[in-house]
C-alpha cells in the first residue's frame, strides 16, 4: 500500500505507512515487505532530493537482508547516475 500511495504522490502518507510496515516486518521477519518498504522509501527520498537518506535507506536494506543486496545496489547505481556521481567516491560501485 505504501508503494501505491507513493505512486499517487501521497508522499507523507506513503512514508508513514512504510515506516510502520518496517517496524512490523522487523518483528515478524517479513523479508519481502521489508525490502519493498526500504526500496520505496529510498525512491521517495530521491524524489525529494534527500540524497543522504537515499543511501542510508539502501544501506539498511542490504545490511541485514541478503535478498535485497542486488536490488539495493541497483537502486544505489540508479541514484548515482541521476546525481551524476559516477565519477565521485562511489566510482567502484558503478
């Protein structure tokens, strides 16, 4: 539902719901919900230009859940390309 709200540009509602879902998923080991919540929150942060938060969220996504590593790296590369940061300190990532 958080992803749908984000697509409808209801950003504040989406973020609130996604953060609630993360809390629930962490308690219930809901890997898929957790992954989706972090990925959507990262996209919302990118849309707001909150680049520090983008990378914090992606780091959280791949820190404890190995199934999210590929998706987090893909999202990280996408963010770097959008930011024109391919030549920055993240050069080895791309």
